[in-house]
C-alpha cells in the first residue's frame, strides 16, 4: 500500500525545540508526530464509542422505564472502588 503524508504543522520554534528535547533515544520528530496522531485518533474512537454506548443505554432505559437512582449507582461505584483498593493493598503486602 502506498503511504501518504500529513499536512505540515506550523509551530513556534520554542515549541518545536521542546518537542525535540523530549524525543526518545533514536526517535525522530516524524515518528513522534505519527504516534501522537495515532494516540489522538484512538482517544477519539474511544470517546465516540463511550457516547454511543451511553446513548444506547439511555434509549434502553427510556424504552423499559428502568432507571437506577444516582445515589444507588454512586454507592455501587464507591463499593467497587473500596474493593479494588483493598485488593491492591492485599496484593502489595
């Protein structure tokens, strides 16, 4: 498959210097930019999927008239967080 280039990005010289100072050993500016773009694309995909699932859940709740009260949900999440913290503490001993 033939490759393509992304449009050039204009930045202040100070910002370019900062980026270059953070490059890993042997890493090029082009590699850094490609990785950054790939990470951003994945983050946006994740956001879109999160929104899609949330809207589907809302639609399902409206169709079934089945909702969970906020305080009940927060209590469940708090319990999960407490359990996870306890598990981490137990495993680190």
